[in-house]
């Protein structure tokens, strides 16, 4: 009969880490960092886009205000020309 005592005295082994498991762990951490980088890039792009939209909106509002002012000045100029034309007609009528 065989003596089984030396086999029973062995402690259980710790699970082995294979190179595949280690590579998967590295890939997972690299993937997490890559996802963080993608999230950061997406946030930067969203912030940049929001800034561009605000600048565009401000520029559009400014142009609209300039157009309103220009229209008001043109209306005022036409009213003044009509008034001057009436005065000129009265002067001619006096002669």
C-alpha cells in the first residue's frame, strides 16, 4: 500500500496567474484609461461647441441690433429728406 500522508500535508496552492490573465488585467486598465480619455475629449468638445454657440448667438444679436439701428437711421433720413423737399417747394412757391 502507498503512503498518502505526504500528499495530505501539502497546502493548497494559490491560483496561478497566467500571462493571459495579466494581459487581460492590463488591457482592462488601459481600456478604462482610454474610456476616461474619450470622456474627457467629449467633454472638451462639448464645452468648445457650447462656447462657439454662445459666440455665434452674441454675434447674431449684435448684427440684428445693428440692422435695426440702420433701418431706424434710414427712416429718419427719409423723413428729413421729405421735410427738406417740402421746405424747398414752399420756397419755390414764394418766388
